[in-house]
């Protein structure tokens, strides 16, 4: 199991691909294509029956990567993700039940927030790496910038509608080192098993680390 903290994992990736996998048989090759492009952190969405099997295949194929699972909403989801081998969890929000499960298991976690009150709630549980969702393209950059003075100890990872052109706007902020997005693995390339195309997009995404 990866022993890195959530903040350490985010520091490894300017872009964190968010993956929906319907066929676990392609998961290992997908993970390898991402790693070849310099992407070492990605999230597998628990939205398909294949997600757990896919995550296990990715862990086996790319032990050097940090692979998380979303969208976790309950204590049971946390347990499933940990048993699958996920190295961190992601959620669109935070409930007392979910926060207690995270704290009890010491599972690296990225809960979603959209308001200052939600940031305060997460911080009260000791969670200081937070997903800002929905970011709505580059619109969310202004909100994250405003939060830097209020919560200087919090690191944000925005997701939701972010495209490559939006990324530099976020990464120039002191409290944002990673953005999440699904564009790195387009459905058509995944369906065609176009690993070279996905590696090229991953290389483009990882290059944002030199901003």
C-alpha cells in the first residue's frame, strides 16, 4: 500500500485523469499508457461494475503509480476502495459518516467542497487537501485564489469542466498544484485502444508541471 500522504501524491501530478472504465480488460494497458506519458496519479470512478476489477489490474500493471477511487460517498465505499487497493479516495462532498470512516482508517482522501463553510467542516476533521467541485472551467480559479488568504494551509484540486487551456490559470495559484479532468482519456481513444494517442495526451498533461 502506498504510504504517501494525499498532499505528496497531488504534488506528483499537475493533472489527475478521472477515469470511467467499463471494461476492466483494458485497465492495465490504459494505466501503462498514462505512466508512459508521465502521469503517475489517477482516479478510477466507482460508477461501473468493472471499476474494482479495473483498479486492481491498474495497481498490478503500474505499481509506481498512485491510483485512487471515487466517487466514494459512504463508509462502505471507503472499505470497498481500500480492499480494492486504492491508494486514496475522492468524494464530491463530506458527511460525518464519511469523515469518521476516513479518520478511522487513516485513508488519504480528497473530499469535495464548494463553499468556505465546507472547507471549515473538512478542516475540522483534519482534511486539508480538498477537491473544489464543480470548478466550471476556469471560473473556479477566482474562488480558489480568494481562499488562499483565508485558509493558507489548504491545498485545492479543482475538477469539473476543466480543459487544457484552463490549466495554467489554476496552476499559477499558490494553493493549487493539481487539476482533475477526464479529457486525458477520451472515450473514443479508450474504445479504440489507442494507447499511443492516450500516451500523447498524458504527455501533454504532464508537461503542465513545468508551468
